[in-house]
């Protein structure tokens, strides 16, 4: 029985260009071993979705190559929801090279340097065994694809606060670091208690009722003490182990800001993961202050007519 390697990768971006993030998992099952799964993440403050999709796939391929120098005869599968990457590697590449890196419209291929890198990694991957490129439809409740999508979105939100491209340390999902495998039920209870002590209230979110991972939602409003509300902080708490064994408790902040006051201007949605409710308050305050978003103001009551 040969070694099987399963790669999932995804990218996310807000704007074109804008803050972006990427994530990839590499699962290796070897004969006589229990197998291993690692998570790779990173991002950049000014990028595009296509760049993040390419970066995620390349990072995963590079990880396999760098960590398995003597591997031969492996069965390797890349499962992606990015047709841009799959078709580029599997269909368009020969034509691009033949035409001197110009596409079918005789235009220069966008992101050429990234494509050259991805192509070289793809060819090196083939030297380790057989490589299959498989399309998986996004947001179709595929656990592995959903995981990299969620982590890519979280990386995108971190990139809003970064000043340069970044890459996080490799996370071992099969052997979590000591202290990270805390019982998710206890973690959820502690998080809720700390949030309520900070003024959050638990509320029933009808939009999340159909989500099998949803535990509870929390919300608090931040204002100036008068009639002006700066923003609301909403945290959705989930139990990912209901979807896959590598999951556990997760708290995701999902906020909406407006560039103008009284819900005027452009609506901007932000989301990011936090470890505790105080972090949610601190990061939201930093975003609101730095970006100069608007406020929600309660209008003054009209004066009563004089009889």
C-alpha cells in the first residue's frame, strides 16, 4: 500500500486588491502509521483572491516536497474549489508556455511569476508519485473544504491589521500542542461566562439555527454613554467537532460597519476568530478607530406643538 497525500487549499480576499488570506491542509497517510494532518495559513494586506488561491495551493505543494524528500510512488490529490488554479495547472499551462506566457486572447498571463512557481512545484510533485487535480464545490458542507475556507477567511481578517505579507507557523491538527486540546464544552462555558461578565448578552440568531455547529451567539453595543452607538460586537460560538474530528470550540466575531453615520455609506462586513471576548472588544475597537467608520445616532425627538 502506497503513501496517500490529500491536499485542500483555499483563498479569500475582500476587495481587488484588498486584505486577503489563504489556508491549506496536508493529510499524509503512510503504511503502518496513523497518518498526520497539518494546517498552513498566511495572508497579505493588499492582494487579490486569485493570488491567495494560487498561494495556498503552492504553499501546500511546497510543504509536501520539502518534508518528504525521499518519497516515491505516492498517490497525491489536490482538492480545490478554485477552478482558476485547477484549470491553470491542468489545462491552460501548455498553451501559455507555447505562446510565450500569453493567454488565448494574446494577452499577458496575469500573475505569471506565481504561475511559474506553481507549475514548477506541480512538476516536482509529480516526481513523488501520481497527482490528481479534483474540483470540490465550495460551501457544499465538505468538512475539509469548509475548514480551509474558514481559516482563509480568518487569515483575511488578520491581514486587515498587518502591514506586509505574513505566514503563520505550521499547525499540527493531528497532534495539537499541549493545552490546546481542552474539552470544547468547558471552553465554551468559560468563554460565555467571561463574555457575560464584560456585558455581552446571549441571543437567539435565527440565521444560525440551521448551522449544525452553532452553539450560541453573543452581542454587546459600544457607545459614548449618550445617544450615540459606535458599533455592535457580535460573536458566534461553534463546536466544529460536530463536523470533523479535528475541530473543537471556536469563537468568530462578525461585525458590520458603515462608512457614514446612521447606516449611511458603504456597509463593510468583517469577521475574525478570537480566543477570548476581551480580544473581540480590543480588535473591534482598533478596526473602528483606525478605519474611521461611522456611528449609529438616535435622532432627537421632535418638539411638541404649542397648543
